[in-house]
């Protein structure tokens, strides 16, 4: 693919995903990560308070501007 990285280690993790290497899936949304530390950071987004709810689909949002 054409994705670019500034850090060689990030490139290696990305290439591993293309080769079907070890991935770390999020239990909440299924998104996969090449490093466990990236998964840990992502999981925090699921824990954040989301006080704004859409009256049409009932999805929750952290910010009113993204509602």
C-alpha cells in the first residue's frame, strides 16, 4: 500500500498486518492494532464519558459538536 511512516518500527508493525501477522483486536469494536500499546490507547476511547445522545439513532458522543 502507499501508507508512509516516519518511524521504521511503525512501518514494520504495519507490514506485519499485511502479512497476516499477530494483531491485537479491540473487544469493543473489532478494530485491530499491530502493537498492544496502540490497542491500550485505543481502548481508553471506549471508556470516556459520552453525555450527548442522538435522538435518531441513540448513538452516544463525547462532544456536542460531533453529534
